[in-house]
């Protein structure tokens, strides 16, 4: 998984979380305006599910990234500077 793929996965998670937060923080008037025919509860449930799935994907991506980094470094921990240099060398 490339650094870009990882960032995209985290961005999907962040967007799903933001939508869930937006929905649960709507005022009663905003709920009525956005869901005049009903469906607010379903929208919140779907947003929560979307966030949970995206979160699981982000956790899996983090695990893969950590395993890959460990393989590349032979298990050694890198300083921030060394890690940044590794990403630069890998053109990521």
C-alpha cells in the first residue's frame, strides 16, 4: 500500500466521521428541513455504519503500513527525519 493509498483511506474515514457528526449535531429545525419526509434516523444509522466500515479500513491500512515499515527497516524504529527521508527516497 502506498502512502497515497493510506492517506486516501484515512481521508475516507475522516469524511465518513464528519458526515456522521454533522447528522447527529443537526438541530430539530435542520432535521426537518433536510429530511421533510422522514428518514433522519436511517441516515444517522447509515452514516454510523459507513464510518465503522471506513474506520476498519483505516485500521487495516495502518496495520499494513506498520508491517511494511518494519520489514523495510528490519524492525528498527526510525526517527521522524529518517522516516521522512525514507518516504522521499521511495518517492511517496
